[in-house]
């Protein structure tokens, strides 16, 4: 879909709002020109655009794509049919598409393109089961050995390495820039993208060595772990979906469990801190959580945690 980046708020009215009789495709294009969309971070814009484009391209029971239907004629039955298709990509993906597409309706209501209720608000969404998969240390080591052995995989290996060592989100590690890294002081200073929390973390010796090697190869551009080849002459970070694809390739090559996901590394690292007896205040210094209650979901029952607790009890007898 055609979209002009950098449209200023005063220029928004230059993009004529479609009528309710226009197809959803046109309303989506108007949303991509809206101030609401353009205020999103560039990476978030790409994510929204990818998922919304996938959503409107969904083929319904009558053979039409969702985006082809007149905006004012879209009913709950159309959204439900589309949602059933989205679920084939996973509950989380289906719910993300529903949420992102709802943003189109909100902007449409603000510009009086429609006066009807957003049919997505009536959708019965499936609840996403919280992931409980944790990496074992042996998994991480085997993954990194496999990734670092191939030049084309080294950036993904580094993203996984940093996400695990720092207990940070993969999204922040894929967008990490060299100006946040001080290799001489072995220190990382970042502002997390999700809630804007600032965290200051030590860089371990092994990771520091890998970062120095990476800097020799890619220190001439901004990103710590870019794609191994430039695109149109520019070095760019991995997209979220690309990380999943390459991670799966590495897992297969390393003969590791296919259910492992890069997104599980932050939860794994925080759970390991809980098992090691680190107090909540200490965990929050690393994770960036601002509310102690946000750490509680990581306090799961594990054999390692139970063993540590019982060992401490037995030593005090």
C-alpha cells in the first residue's frame, strides 16, 4: 500500500478522507497517512503495517478479501471469518491483528468516515495461553556455538546472547546501537522501548569479546547486530518476523527443541535470577520493571528453585 512517511500534522487534511462506501483498503491507506500512525515509532509503524496488510488480505468464505469490502458494510461475521484464518498463525498473532486493525476504525470514527460501531469490538477473542517454555543453559550454549559458526547467523547469535545475558527483550537487542555500548567500561546503557525504563548493565567478559569481534566487522554503521548484508546500500536491523525465521533455522541445525523461541530468553534469564535467590529489587534493576507485581509472573515453580530453597532449609537445621 502507498504510504508517505513524514506527513506533518498540518498536512493531514491534504489526504482526503474516504467515504464509508469506500473499500477497507482505502480506509487503511488513509490511516497510514494519519497523525496517529505517523506518531508511532518507525519500527512500530512497520509492525502495524505488516500485520494490518496481512489482515485485510485475508480471503473470506465468499472469496473476497476483507480489504475489498465496503468499509460501512463490514460486519462481525466478516471479522469473525477473518479471525478464524488468523488463528492458523497462532492466537497471539490473531489478537495482534485484531488490535492493530481496530486502530483503523478509531481513526475512521475520529474523521467521521463511519458512525457505526467497530465490529472488532464485538469479536470473541481467544485467550492466549501464557508461554512457559524456558531455555536450558545447554540450549543457549549449543545455539550460540551453531550461530557464531556461520557469518550470516552471527548477528542473530549476538541478539540471542545479549537477550539472555542482559535479560532484555529481543526487540530492544535487535535495534541496539553502538552508542549505547561502552566496551572499554564493559557497560550497556539503554532505554527500553516498551515502557521507556532506563537500565544500566555490566557486560560480561565472554559477551564483551563477541561484541568486540562484532565491532570489528560492523562498527562502521549504527546497529550492533544488523542483517549481514546491506539492503539498497543501507545496513538495517532484523525485522521481528525475520528473527523468528532465522532462529528456527539455527534451532534445526543445532538439533534443539523446535518450541524454543528467542522471545523466551528474557523470561528464562529472569526466572534464573529468581531461582538464584536474587531479591525483587535486584531483578527490577536488570529487567527495568517499575512495579514489583510485574515480576511475580516470573516466580514460577521449578525444580532448580525448589532445590535451592530446600538446600537452604537443610543447611539451617
